[in-house]
């Protein structure tokens, strides 16, 4: 069974290269039925990202808010913004495509007026970490139309497609810049895309990813960011709307899914290698989350 997944480092920075230095952008068509538990897990990247839902219903989350996106809706994810997406129950075969672009494709030089006036202020604006693209909003509908054109251009790759894509992305950025100026002009923005809470969260997630197989506690997680237990809980709730131990448990279960699908390691060994102390407890948590036992999941996936 072929399963898609987003690969990240210990900081949740996505490790995939999007395009190359010659043309720093790419387009991805995602089928949620091909992801572990129909989820694209938490990650971030320095590129900006535009997403459009083409089938079904998606729950799309940033560190600030969770949105329900339906067919025809979209979202803009700003540079360095943590985000994740999952299909909603009953819509496991939801589809979307993503246009992931380095801001460098919009400007030629950091000394240019385009960069100084229209790119830097937006990518560094904390009030523009994301923007829902509503198909019933006139200027946002134009962005969605441009995105559909970019998707078709990239997958056909006819001679000269790079010129047109670059132009389409510039038109999209123009629409954003002209219609969100009240957010990023006149010192309305906190020019700091890496908030203290986000940095603390990244430190704690890094610790979990490096130590999930050990017997770690909430105190250990909090200590990794030099904060109190209460601040640890507050940070997880504020940024990704979950509890520290819930995240740890879900991460362990996801790691066990990979081992069930990709190896022949006995289920009991997978249990302990993923940080669970008892196989019966592991089986209980697995059934509660996925509605099936680990052994049955492995058999059904082969």
C-alpha cells in the first residue's frame, strides 16, 4: 500500500524542496485517502502556499485558527506558518492542490521596491499568517481562478509555461497586497513571524520527536522549552489546540502506523519501540483512534 506523508525535521520544518533555484515553485495534487489517517500533519516552510479544495471537505488549521474548507474554497498560508490539514469524517477521499512558491519568484532583488514595499511587509506580518480564500468574494475568487490556471499549466508544462506561471503568481500577490494593506501598513503589524509561543512550541515538538520512544513526562516537555507546566499546556492549546500528552500519544501512534505498514516487526515490539509501556494499552489507544486493532490494520493494508 502506497501512503503519502509530509517529511519534516525535528522542528517540523518540511524537508521537501519545492522546485529548484532556477524556478522555485511547485504544484501538488493531494488525495487525502492516500495519507496516514487522512491527515497532512503539522509542518511549516519558508515558502508561501496557496491551497484550493477540488473535492470534499477539509479541516485546515494554523496555529491561530481551524477552518472548514469546502469544494471551491482556498487558503493562503504565509511564510513560516505552522499548518496542517485533514479530511472530515465522511469525506476521506477529499482532494486539493497546493501551489508552493518561494517569495523570490515575485521579486528580483531585496533592494527592489517590490520586495521592500509589497513582499517583506506581508511575509513578516503576524496578522497575515493565513487568509481564507472565499469563492464568493470578488477579489479572492480571482485568486482562485489564477490558481486553477497555474495548476493546469504546471501539469501540462507546455513550452513557455514558466513565464505564464510567474505572471499569474505576480497577479495573485498584487491582489493580496492591494486588498490587505490595512493589515500590513501603518505599523499595524507585529513584524515578527516567529512569535515566542511558536518558538517554544517548536522546541517542545523537537524534544517529543527526538524522545517519543522514551518514558517522557509533561515536566520533561515543559523543561525542554524552559517553561512551567501551565505555560506548556497554554502554549499547546494556543498554537495547535491540543494537550501536550495528546500530541505525544498521537505522534507515537503515527510512528507505529509507519512501522506496521513498512516493516514486518512484531506488533508487541512496535508497541515498545514507539514509547508505549504495555501492548494492551497500545492496542486500546490504537482501536480508539482508528477503529481497528494494529494486527488487523496491518493485514488490511497488505
